[in-house]
């Protein structure tokens, strides 16, 4: 969604024309030019430009600027020295002219051919499997190189957005700037990116490569450097080791784990992938022999949690994760057993097998003693059952567990002492059961109070990674599509939580998956909540410290809502958008309420009449235009 005066395609077209006329520009500079062209305010345009989909002719430079691809390469020349085989076959390897291949199109007089995909076609030109060729070659019409001799130079040049092959008649002129920067970049033991450095030179030096220069491969070799694909480094450089280390570093950064944990994490992910894809033959040989010690890193709860989030994000079947986890029990070091049981438990829970999951969580806690993740999940099970005492005991075994919001909730709902009532006496509640099997150690607060606890249980379920995409989409809308900080501040906004639960479906999922754990009266209340729709209400009366009287704009019914935290004045006639939920003999609004204007009223009522209601559209409708500014200032 954009706030500019032009739709996305028109905005991109205008941006491309600005880049063609002015050369490479930073996002802010580009937005200022577009503002001058009447396409909107620069501040809003910066956001719009960042959200535009990629365009084949808009190139992101290493220094963060943007450039028009055809303008950047206009008039540039890259040479190649022909070999005897290339002359005979009318093709050339792409290594020397690769930068220009960004402009390759179906209108060129040659084709860019993937060697492995078109072996039969290349065989017609005399190419065999033993010929040392790069992954891609340029294939020219028959007779293109007739009359040329081995060692002759040809050049590929760009003009008018097209590529053409031209002869080289002048002596090539070296481009020392490229070799100098490649040498500097690789002097500290790292490898330089040829593509990045070339693009930066083209952007910074309009005259670079406008005359024939020595072929890139020859120039790099003459400078005492070696090349492997896009990488350039001093002679003797260990490219294979460098690539492996770089991949490990990138993977570690991506997941937020230590680099030395990457082999074990990657091995487990590969095991899950193999099982999920049905490629499960010889698992012991492929994943255990000589490698099983790598799985020890999974014993770290932070790493285990990160791994599971990654596996869920890859959308592996829960059954595959569970099978891989249980396989670890027989093949991984003993200290990783707690994590293995926990992986299996989370997978079983995702599969809807709540009882099996709890049994596996118990095994994880027994195996690891203090495996935090299993203890916390068991505390959630105790909380869902209404067993505040056990939940508090489990959280107390976790370092910092008493600082988790759930701890305060459980503290509030601890059972009231019943002096003189023995374990085997009839329960005080009148159920006829013994106290020890009915309410001993369990919450005995009325349902009207426990409604708050029920809502907390549901919001905790909505924190599951399986709801992450929906939550982020709602947070983006709530933040007014602001920057990352604004979205992060909006992730746990009460409206985001409540819309995720109701309109997005997380509450119904909670009832279906975990309803079996709830006390009977809470389970019945939860089922009633699933049928309660959001509406617009008019405030009739407010009693600070108690609640308010609301008239539903759709049904015209009046409801007394219990809101003991309300303070100050809320004028009669104020319009609120909320869900008013039954709670025993009371009605409550655990998801809060949004003040809306008279103009929003009809729009919201029409939107709330849809079935289903679009969750993101609803949050957008309830979010002011200044939302991004508001959320960005929360921490200021």
C-alpha cells in the first residue's frame, strides 16, 4: 500500500526515468526528485519506494544507492579473447563479459545458454562433457566468428538498452581502479566481490570501461590475483574454505546462534528435511556416523528454540520433526535428549495430540532436569488447567521465571486457603467430589474473575510461531506501515492481540487444540466467546472504577460492561469498537476498545457485517494515519 499520488507501476516508471536522467541516487534523493515531479510528499515517498517490488531495470548498488541498469551500462565495453574452440563453435565463455549479462534480453543477436540444461544443443556445436566451460555461455549464430584467429579480441558493448558484439581495433586500455580496489579488498585475508566492485566503479566513474580494456580474467591474473566465480583474492587463497566459513557466518547471523553451533543445527535441519521428503534411507550412515557429536549443541535451550522456529518456518510436517527428534534419542549425545523430547512434544502439540505432547514435555523435564523450555510449556499446561500452584512451582525452577507475565497472573489466581478442610473431605464447591480431586491446589475464583485468565491463556497460544506471519501483518497495519521499530512496538498492541485471536482465528484454534485442558466452565465460556462478534458501541454512562453502560449500534441492546480499571471521564455518546464478552454474570472487554469517529462508524459496521471479516483491513480501519509516528515515539 502506498500513500503517494501515483499507483505502484506509475511510481516505478517515474523513479526509473529520474534515475536515467540523474544517475545513481539514494532513496531520500530519489524521493525528493519524485516530489518535485508532483508524485507526493518526500517522506511518504521514501516508504513507498522501499515497499515497491523489484524491477528488472532498477539496480541496488553496494553503497545503498539505486541506479537505472540501462543507463549505468550505456556505452560500457567488456572484451574477451577468442580461443580456437570458441571460433569453431561460435560461442564464448561469459567470465569476461558477465557484468553486461544483466541486460541480456530475447531481442539480442545471441543467446545466454545454461550449459547443463542444454547439453544436446551444445553437442551440435561440438561441445563434449569433458570441455571445461562455465555454467553459462553466449551462443552466437553460425559463422559469427568466421575469419577470426585464436587470440583475437572481441567486445560486448551496451547501447540503447541492447547488447551488441563489436570488433576491437585499438589497443586495450587497462582500468587500474578495478585492480587497485580488488587488491585492497583482498589484502586483509578476505575475498573481494568482483560484481560489487565493478558496479561501484561504474557508478562512481562514468568514463570507466568506455574504451576496450584487457579481458577481466587476464587483468586479474596479471595483477597476481585469482578468481573463483564472483570472488577475487591473492594467489593461493583457500576459496572453498572461505565460502564455507562465509556460509556458516551468514547462517549464524540469520538464526542468531553462535557460529560453532551451525554444523549441528544444519545437520538436524537436514535430517528433518530428509525425513520430510521421504529420503530416509541410511540415516545412521548419513547423519550419525562420525557426526553424532554435533547434535550436542541442541542441548542449549536458546539454540533449540531457534532451531524449532526455523523448522516451523520451513513448513516441515510436524510428524517429520517428531520422527527426527525421536531418532536423536538413539543417535545423539545423552545431553541433547531433553531437547529431543521437547522437539517431539512441540511437534505432537502442533499435530493436535495434546496428551502425547504433555507426556513428552514431562520426559524432557525429567531428562534435562532444568531444561527451561519444557518447564515453561508444562507451566502453560498447568495454567490452562487452572492449576496455579503447579504453574508457579514450574516457573520458579526457570531462571527469571518469576519475571514472566504469566507468573503474576498465576500469583493472582492462587487458590484461597480453606482451613479445616481435609484432602478427603467433600469439596467446598458442592460438586460431591473429594477436595483433593476437585479444587485442592486449583483456582477457586468465580468464573467472572477467571475470564481474564482465560483470555491470557488464549493470547499465549497466539504467540506460537505458527501465528507469526498473521501477527506481523496485523502489526504492520497497526503501525501505519512504518519502519521496523514501529512494527516491533505494535506487535503486542492489545488491538493486534484481539484481532489475531478473533478475526484471524487464533482463539478458535486455541479452543480446538487446548480446550480439553480447560476447566469445564472455562471451556464452555471459551466456546461462547468464539461466537461473539466485534461491534460498534455508544457509551451511555461511565462509573469510574466500576464499568460502563454501552448500546450496541447494530442490535440496539444495552449491556453493562465490567471495567474496574476505567478512570477519568469518557463522555456519553463516545463511540467504541470492541468485543463485549460474557464472563459468568458479568460482561467484560479483555481485548480493550478503540475510540472511533462518527465517520468511521458506518464503514466499520459494514466491514463487521462481512463473513469473514478481513483482519488486516479491520486493523487499518481502526488505526489513525499518524500511527507510525505514535509507535515510533513510544520509546522516546
